[in-house]
């Protein structure tokens, strides 16, 4: 009876270990995630939104030293999910990949962010160049000055 219990406990331990390894979302130093409903993601037993994904990736980059993110089942992902993976990977300085029907390829952001506006030119003095002021009646009227208040010489 004792051997049966020990054998059962050993089998449960092996099964639990294999399930834990099977749920590990990291393969080849890359986080493997799958698309879920409502622009969410699944990694192992976790369901992640945009903010949770960013935090989770940041944590794994520090603790597990991941080097990339793989969007598994990419054919089921929306453009927004692909975009979120691309910008998260870029922000974390990681590589982004997509698995389309078993073929791994680099993830290209389907909705790239608009380019940042060009800053105004700087003149030689180091100050930003400004357009000449418009001439309005208020701008052409000289300002009046008020004499300083005196206390009567006391």
C-alpha cells in the first residue's frame, strides 16, 4: 500500500512538472503569445490587455532575458493586436515575430505610428526662428509708460 501511494505521488509530481513546462510561454528566449478576444492576448495561463502585456514583457525582459516576442496563430490576430505587439517590442528593444500557419517571419506593423512633426528651424543665435508679427492696430500703437510711484520725497 505504501509503495502504491509513493508511486502515485511520484506520478503526480512528474505530471505537474510536465504541465508547468508545457505552459511556459518562453521558447528560444522569445515570449510566445496568442491572440485572444477583444484585442487581448494569452501567454501561458494569463490573459493580458495592452497595459498588462507591456508590464509582463518588461518583467520577462529583466528576469528571463527574453530577446523577442512571437505572435503565435498570427492569422487569427487583428491588425490592432499586431500593432500592439510591434510597438511593445519596439519600446522594449525586442524583436517581433509572427507565426502564420507555422511559418515564422518578422512582424511588420500594419498600422505604423505617424511620423513626429518636424521641429521649427533654429537661427544662428540658438533661438527658434519666428514668423514676423502681424501688424494690427494694437501692435502699431506705442505703449504708454507709467511713471514710478513716489512717496513724496520722504
